């Protein structure tokens, strides 16, 4: 691609409605430099944000299906040493939502693809609020959704940091799974449609492993469930390991997606900052983790869920996922003869990499690991139909270990 072609792609990306809206309100000058030549993205009194990279890096990012590490602005900034961002941290944070969307829009302009809506059969869902009692005696409400045969064992679907149960709709509503499982998901307190806990006076949400295990156990008790199977992703996978290790008598086993060994660096002050739009920044923070192989409509849904997170909730969850969690605290206490464990991780994920999850599997004798090629950090949300080809066999194998 020559400089003129790159300039045309910048203009085409800039014309994208979402990019145009963000660019009109950013209040920052933004420039791309390709082999030293400047391409103005947003004009301003000064170039507050300059992204510098050689042509080979830009071409890799704008390929039809970029390789892992080049699928997004955030991925390239992390993995590509030849890409340099010249900006004050606040200017970078304010520009990030536009930069992520702009790269995607430029790629779509260079390589047009069919962008169909991804329909989900939400008629299958039964929805309600349930009162739970925490170990300290407080009562609170959590919102839950369920699908599948109520006579079958429950598979509890645990959402990621800063999100809610909607992430699991594409898996929960699968008819084949529903014949052998009752698929249930709830929004953690302060997430999605669950209110903050009693006594909340506006203080920041702060999640810990102990609190998370308490909520799961309280929900099971309120639901009259002695044991459940667990499936979770990212933060939900991290607590899934803890659940198998610390609550083994209450677990049938687990199918965990994007399980980290540790995931430092995901917590960021700009997730809850007075000068940064938290919803847009949080959505951009996770957009970088999505796979370009996943349908665009599902990718948009994944980021939309994050854009609706309440202030401080995502950052508060990361206190557990990114700061506290260490798989080494749990792997030695998991017995797969009692609680079978399947682990699956996408190759585009840099928050919980396949290498991380392989390390977890190696530390748990009997755990089964699968690398999900072409998936990002949210397989159940960004490409549920393709995930089901891998998820159903694991769910069938787990179901076979449970008495009819």
C-alpha cells in the first residue's frame, strides 16, 4: 500500500459515523505517521496524539484478518515494538475509543465484508430477580436468566469483569445444550440489572475472591442447589478455579474460557476518571481483545455491554482479576477425579493467553486444554455459534459424569 492509498483509508475511516462523532467531540489533534509521513486524523491546534509506525506495521494492522498482536490498536501498542504513541496519558485515554474504532473502520474500507445482524433466540430465556443472603446476614437482589430443561443439572455461567449475564446469551439459548442442562447466569451485585448491595452509599465497588465465592454460594443456597457445574470466562474463569478448589463439594466440574495464570496490568486509572468517558473507554479497552474472525455484529454487542457498566464497577472487578488473582493459589487443590476441568483459550487473547492457560492445565493433573484458534477474549459473546462446536462436546462429557 502506498502513501496515497493509506491517506484514502484514513479518510474512509474518518467518515465512519461512529468515528466522525467521536472525532467531532474529542478536542484533541490526532495524527498518524507512516514511514515518517504525517496523515492528519483530527485537526487541532497541536498534534496531541501521534501514532508512529513503519508501513509494514500499518499494513499488518489493516490486513483482512490480522495476526494476533495486530488485530487492534491496543494489541499492536502492546505487542509491536515498532509502533510508538507520542501523547500525554490523558490525551491517549481520551483518544482511545476513536483510535480503536478508526482502525476497524479503515480495515473494513480496505476489505469490505458482509455485516449481518447476529440474531439470538432470547425467547428461550426465563428472567427474574432472586433474593440472596450473604454470609454477613445482609439480603440483596440479583438478576438471573435461565434456559434449558429445568429437570437437568444446572450449569452456572459466570460473566467477565465489568460485564453481566448477557455475555452468555448465545450459549445459554442453544437448544442442544438445553436438552441436557439448565443453563443459568446471574448479574453480580452492582452489575447489569442487579442493584448495589444494601447499605451502599456511593463508595467504589471492590471485588475480592472471598466476596465472589460468597455471592456464588449465597445464590446457590437461595436457589436450593447443592451442586452446580460452572462455566466462566476471564474473571469468571478465575473464580471458577477458586470454586473448584475452595467449594469442591458443591461443584460438578467446570468448563472455563480464557483462564489466566495471572493477569497484571489490566486495571487502569482511566476506567473511572472524571476527564474520561468511562463507558467508551471501557468498551475500547476490551475491543482490543476481540478477534477479527468474529462477526462484526457480535463484536459490537460485546463492547456495548461494557459501555453500559456503572462507574467504577469494571475497575473494581479488576482489583480481583488483575491484582489479587493468582492461579497458583488454587491449582494444587483441584482434583479432576471429583471435579473434571476443561480449559479453552483464544489465540487473540493477550489478557489470558493460551500460554497462561496451558500453564494452568499443566498444574492441574487431568485438566484438558484446547486452544481456540481465531477467538479473542470473549468467545461466548463474540462468536457463540463457532464456540459451541467446542463447548458442546465438553458439556456432554461433563454431563456424563453426573447421575441422571
